[in-house]
């Protein structure tokens, strides 16, 4: 039996698979990420939108039924700990409910911070996460 799992070839294709209201949020999130990290390149990795700098992934997001999740949260960051704690969901994951306003300004600041922590020689095996509460 053939699998019915969809494999996306582009972020446009991924975003188009969601309802129109969610597409609007995802497109704004995508623009926010690109504006905050102008050198970032887009790709699909693990079947979700991923942004890379210097050839290394630093930020991904995925849409779910009730939220949009952001993967790649960074540890050791006291500047954002309080602001992001309401969205923490597990190891390196932030969940933003679709029924609440998306904090695009906060996400932009966080993306800039993540981009600055992604130098050319980043060890790909090092896993970053937010500090524990």
C-alpha cells in the first residue's frame, strides 16, 4: 500500500496546504523571518519550512491544527526567557496558538538573536534550548 504522506518541495507549496487564514499568518511569519535575517535561505527540511545561514539550519516552523510551532529555540538566553516562556512547549519548541495574536515583533527580535548565534563554524550536533523554568 502506498503512503498518503505529502512531501513538500517548497515553502510556497507547504503554506498553500493550509486554510487561507493560516496561510496569511504563515506568510507574515515567513516575511518576518526573512526581514530579521536577510541572509537566510529557505528550504524544506523534515517536511517543514526551514531557514539556513551559512549552510546550517537555524529556524523552522510548522503548522498544526491549533497552533504554529517554531523549532530551534536557543538556550542561555535570559533576554527572551520571560517573553517566550508562555509559548514554550518542550525541547526547543515554541507553540503559538492560532486563536491568539502572533507576536511578530518578538519573533523578529528572537530571529535576529538566533541568526547572530549561528556563525559559520557552528557545531551542527550541538542542541540549543531555552533555559528551564
